[in-house]
C-alpha cells in the first residue's frame, strides 16, 4: 500500500507525527486506518499499530457516523478541512470527544487519503456542557426569582386594593395580615439576593462577638414551632453539655445558617420529625469545632442532586419550585457562610426517608463575662419608654417611605416634620429645634451624607442634633460612610416599627427635650377668606350677576367636596386631581386666594402622586374651610339668610 510510504522510518511524516502530542491517524477515503501514532495510546488506550487496517467509522459514535461520512466526502474536495468534531470509542468502551483537521493527501501527493490531526476536546466539551447547564440554571433561577418576587408583590397590591374598598373590621384584619406576611416574604427573598451578591463580590465580613448557643437556639426553634405543629411533625433540639460555653464568632450568621437549614427541613417534611443536635466536636488550642446536625424524615434528595443543591440558583428538581416555592439560594448562602468561616457542610439523604445536614464551624472560645448582653430586649422594656412629644425631622424623598415612617411616629404621638431633601432639612433645622433627625441617604438636591456634614458645621445647639441614617445600603462600607459624615447611628431599610423604636429609644435613648415652635396654621376667619372684588370689577358691580355666580358656586362645590372625600378614601389620586382641577377656577372668581393655593397643592400632588402623606390633611383642611366659607358667602348674597 502506497500510504505506508509516508510513515516509513526516518521519513518527514514519521518525525512530525510520532513526536507530536496530537493524535494522528492516516486513513484512506473509505475510512481504513493506515497508521496511528503513539498519542492514540495515551488518549484512547490503543497500543501502537493495533488499529491499523480497522475502519475508522467502526469506532465513531453510531448516531454520528453518517454525518462524519458526509464530512469525509466534503473533505475530499478540499486540500484542508478544519475543526471537525467527533466521538471516538476508547479501549475502555467510553466515547471521547475529539476534533480533527484533515490534510487531503490527494491534493498534495495524489493519494486517496487524509492525515487526520486530532485534538482531545473532552475538557472543552465538558466546559461547554457545564456552561449550558449553568446558563439553564440561571435562567431557571431568574424565572423562579421573578415568580417569588411577584407573588408577594401581587399579594400586597391586591390586598391594598381590597383595603381601600371599605372592608369590614374582620376583613381588614385579614387583608392587613396578608400584606404583612407578603412583605415579610419579600424581605426574605431580597435579603437572600443581597446576601448572595455580597458574598460573590467578597464584601461579606464576619463579626467576632461572644455568644452562647443556648441563648438563641431555643427562641429560634420556637419560631418554627407553629409551622411544625400545623404540619403535625415534631421539632426537637439538643445542645450537648460540652457546648455550654462562650463562643466567639458571628452569631447572626450562625442564626442565618440554622434558619435556612431548619426552614428547609420543615418545608420538605410532611410526617415524622426534625431534630437539631449541637455538640462541640473537638476543642484544640482555644478553637472549638461546633457541629450542628439538622435531621429530618422528609422527602429526601435524589443522590445525583446531592452536590448540585449547594450551587447558586439550583433546586433538586424543577417541580420543587412549583410545589414548595423557594429560590434555590438558601443552601448556596449557607455553604458560602460556612466555608467563609473555614467550616464544612455535608449532607446525606435518602429519597422518601429524609435528609441530614451537618455543619462544622470553628469558633474561638471566650472567657466568662466576655459576653455583651445580646438577648433581645422584651416588649415590656420597650413599652416603658415614653415616646410621645418627641420632635422628629424626617428627611426622606420617597413619598411611601415618608408616609410609612410618619405613620409609625404618629402612632407614638411624636411630632413629625418632614423634608423631601437635605436642603429643605437644613432650612427647617435653622427654624426649629428637633430631638432627632431621621435621614435618608440617597436624595435629590442634597444627599444624607452632605446634609449631615452641613448640620455638624452649624452653630450650637443645632449642630448637636442626633442624626440616624435610614438606609437601604447597609454594607459595612456604607455604615462607615454614615459614621464618617457625622451620623450617630443607622437603621437598615426596610425596618419594622419595633426596629425604629429600639433604635430611637433603646439604642440612642432619645427623649423629648424640644418644644414644637407654634406651627398651628394661621386661622383666617371664614368671612375674610373670600374677596368678591374681582366679580365686582368684571361685572361693573352688577349685583344680580354677582349673586348668580356665588349661588352657582354654593351649589356646585358641596357635591365635588363629597367626591373628593370619596377619592381620598379610595386613595384614587387621579380622581382627586380631576375634581380639584374642575373646581379650581371658581376659587379665583370668588377671590378665595388661600383656598385656591390649597386646591392647587392638592391637584398638583395628586396628579403627580407626590407628597401623598400630606394630601389627606390638606384635603380635610380644605373641605373644612370650604364648608365654613359657604355660609359666609350666602350671607353676602342673601343678607337676610342665617
Ligand atoms: P430553596 O429551598 O429556596 O429551594 P435551597 O438552596 O435552600 O433553596 O435548597 C435547594 C434545594 O435543595 C431545594 O429546592 C430542595 O430540592 C433541596 N433541599 C434542601 N433541603 C432539603 C431537605 N431538608 N429535604 C429535602 N430536600 C431539600
């Protein structure tokens, strides 16, 4: 056979093909292997010469043979063909991904054959498959996450809609509870996303605080008791006596790990029990290895999913989302939290029998008395604080956030003044002494940092007012920036009324010292609110005309006021804006200058959905004043009337 000529000892081809790490086959156009080099042994397991005379296509993954034959045919027309992928049967019966470039010997040497210069692309293929899998998992995650976010959001929007339709007290209670529950869910999922983002960007830091597991595990377990009881499953915990010691580390992160593992156990268990067992596995040189085991008798996890459940965005099964909800982020966060603390997490599980997650984390061992009192203060302690009469300046550009904080403060009988940006806040602080300033960070015109710096440069006593940041960005760097700007403390958003209470009255011990400067609006007597000069001048003092105009005003305004009241109750801002717009011109005609600015304020802000927290008060004042002015006007045009 002529082909052997190319691989004769000492020939050019022999040197090239034998020395190279690439796998070389020389095959004829029918696929008969005429030669292969020793690299074939390393990659595919065949000894030198053992494939000579065999047909190349007999070793190709059967379902791809036809396609490869087509490629061979095409290659016969060309001198050189590149990057043809195929899978070749190895000696151990597995298939390996290879790729060849074919040199057509017909073109060069007049022979019916190819030199196939092959590269092992198994790793590349694996990477590609992994990439596709990750991409799919990410898409699945995005679908899950938007579903997870949308569900509570829809709940909140729907319930708020129902609340505005004058529900009965019981319905109101149900809707409010549903809103609270949905908001809580939303907060959890957003916190998960933020945590993961912080972990992935390497921004997560761990505290070194003294704590005793005994102080927080019981209350943590009790938060799951209700759910467990509902599902008729038992939930027990044991803390080994050897763990009754002061540990030094990050209790908040440990709490987070436990919450994730226990909530999964509760979620995926429908009968039987959940057990949490904590022990000190070993203690060496002041380091205590804490072992926490969360075991359940739940649905279990298929063996092939035991590794992937720890990956971002991954759930054991797509049907899990439909059945149990969840983002597939919990275990990823747990694993990262454990490993960032130099610990380990393992899982064993059997489908339909249950799962056991074991966490092992090293903590420092602290001395007795090293512990700060971290136990949560109880409500009784909170109630003992007197919040009323506190003069608060709330600096916040977002209407909803302003309304939320203002409503909480109002419940505590605090006097709250608001400013929609830092510049307005500074002006207010110049004119009124405040007990505390609650300061949003990101605001137009002047942000929270700049505002606080400016306050600290003011004269005493204004410069000493306590400033607490209300911030959605609560990373360590953000907090440091707040402190550097001169703030006293910070409260991450979203916060509960309890969080705000704790911050103001327990942590910062703010107490009412300031007196509110008389802010009560100057009450103009109703008979001085209007001025009919305009009507007089345009009508040439035509009494009849004036009387008719005033009568029309008196008849048309009350039904519109009723509509405005209703729109306010329904929080139907566009309707309120339309009503205000409709009656606005008559206030100019009647010379009702004060009321005209009120109706203008109501119209503009309802239309733009701004200052929504100030509108209710503005509307009710407006209505009261209108109702007072109408009898006065009537006296004007019908002097005999009462
Ligand atoms: P999520 O619970 O939000 O889906 P996790 O990351 O906490 O996300 O869990 C990932 C997956 O691991 C779950 O979807 C579930 O399939 C599986 N899993 C976790 N814990 C358990 C458990 N205790 N029992 C059965 N399956 C579990």
